[in-house]
C-alpha cells in the first residue's frame, strides 16, 4: 500500500473539563469551548490550524454527549466541516484514540491521523504546519510521531522527551530515546541541560499502525472500542458509540497504554509557541501584554499595575496598584488570586461544591441549546427573566410546564409560535402569553437570529419543570 498518498485526518480530543480555569471553565461549558485567548475558543483555534485543504481531510471530533451541540455549532461558526463522535462514558485518552484510529482506518486505510488536544494554544501556525510536514515521513514509515517543544524554563508540570538518533538529515526529527514523567525542579534543570523536550501530548500516526500497537499493548481497550464502533448509531448527524461495548474498555491514558511501551516512536522538535493552558498563569504567558506586562482579555483596565491578568468578557473589571495578580470576572462569579498560587483554584472549586455553590461551579449564566442559546438576566423568588436566541431554521421542543406561565417579547426577528392548537406570528416589539400547562413551541422560520425576552412567573420556575412532547434533537 502507498502510505504517502492521501490527506491527514485531524482528530480533536474535546471531551475533558478544566476546573483550574474556573470561573470561565465550568462543568457544562469547559475550557476548550471558551474564548480564553483571543476571540475564538481553543477548539475553534485548533480546527482553524488544521483547515488547509491540500494537507488535511475533514476533522473527527471526539467528545461526549453534553458537549455535542457546542462542538457542532462552534465548527459551523468558523466554516469547518467535522464529524462529531460521541463517547458514551469517560475512559481516558486511550479509548478515545482507539476510536479515532478505528474510524479513520475505515475512512482511509493506512492513512495518517493527527491527534490533537482541543484545549491547547499554539502560536506560530506556519511553524506548526512545518512540524507536521516534517513528521509525515516518519509516520508513513510506521512510527508514532510526538511533538516536542524546546523548554524555556524547568517546568515540573510537563512530561519530557529524550531525543535519540536522527531519522533523516533533519536534526529536528529523531527517534525517542525515553519518555520521562513530570520531574522535580533539580531534575528538570538537568533535563534542560541535556536537551530534553517538553512533551506536548499531540500525535501523528498511521491509523493501521496505531491499531497494531493497541493490539500489542492494550488489546482489551482495542476490542471494546472496535465493538463500540461496529455498533455505533447515527443520531441527528452525530456518530454515537455503543455504550455497553465502550464501557467494557479499561480506563487508561494513551501515554501509559501505548506511547511509553512502543519502540516505533519518533519526535519532531517543534519551533512553535505552545501551551496546554492548564491554569491561569499559563493564559497570562501566551496572551498579548502591555508595557507593564499586564495581559487583558476582554473588558479590563489596569492602572499602576504590573504582571497582572484581567480576564473579563461581560463586565468592566479594573485593578489599581496590583502586582502579579490574576483577576477573572464573569456575570456571576469573580476570582482574585496571586499568579503564583493559581494551582489552588482546583481546591477552591472543590470547596465551592462542598459549600453548595453548584450553580456557579457547573453552569454559566449563558447556556447553549441545539437551537441557539439562553442567558439568565434576573431571577427572584417567583419570577425569572431570560434572553433567548433561536438560530434561523431552528425551533424549540414542543413542551409544557406545570408550575409556571411565560411571557415572550420579541426584540429581533419574527417568531412563529404554537400555543395549544393555535399558531401565531409574533413580529418585533410584540408579545405573547403562554398559560401554565399549555403545550408550546417557538420556531425561527426567518433568515436572521430570533431574539426574545422571556419572563417566567409561578410557584416554581426551575429548568427541570419541563415535559417535552416532541423534539428535533432526540431529547423527548
């Protein structure tokens, strides 16, 4: 078989959560779908990075059921064509990588796969592409290729790679001598002196070779995942892996299951700037800065301050006379922490959960639906006010509520409304009332997004007071 032909299939691993980046990253909308650095989410940035049609095929996205509509919508927003594959349970990265390899092998036998974390930031995209092109040769020969970065400090939070003998006449492509886990500080300093590289955790491989390595080193994972792909079902455009088969897979990372055991592994020394943005200080490092080394993402002002990060997309956030401080503001939570203590945010989130702040830990004021999004504006004991946006050609489920009435005011576009047996057209600046218990639905049959204000009143206004009667998105 000629393995030099064909395009590379990008695979984005987009199922994880990141509590160290609270309050922006939350259980129901984690960091990969958030604009942490620049206007696009890291998921969108990653898709754009692998969009060159002469080099890449359409991407596979491996995520879970909760994030499926974010993944689809955010890809559409930047014009990317993707196949979203849904993992029915968390089984760590080995099972996700196995699913990617099996699906890609069936698409293009022996083709190349580029597996990328959807929550990393890569600057210098041209240099990233150069690294991928350099790694192709070694991958086509049957090696798994990892991407190493030249360390600029003795980081103890990254794994390291010891590069060995050269694969070609390019010194940036070598076989891997050894992987070493996260070291202590003195050991990390020694690694820098010996020319070790940071392990970025991204991989380039032939799909048939990854399957062969899984068969040799993690056969139970491969068998379970292959069965889950065999029994997968199409669900409104998503590929849903079979739950029972997938859950039979042992939990393991691809690093432990294959990468640290295989002999067929090479490393490309990348010259692009990279971060896994695992914490707020990492966001500060890759963000643009002013003359005083302040990084401001969104609405922020720093006066007589230095080395600070302000991250606030919803409200104007200001600091005066601060040094090396991280200030993150959302509509319902604020985080202030010294930059050298950002690793403690995870413990803070655990404490918030223990003290009953589940809402602020799990859910944003703005949440996404398959048909658009909803933003909570105001709530009281017997009322709630929300802004609702419905995309063109979309509609909500046909539903009823047993404890609340709703008033809708259309502020943009035209709503097609069903209440009971009655259909109505509600234009801008007009309103309509939905009585308690009435079956109802809103549709946007126009060409612009439909925006309306919903006022809920009643004895109970929680999201779980809903009975779906019909739904375009399989949620009945």
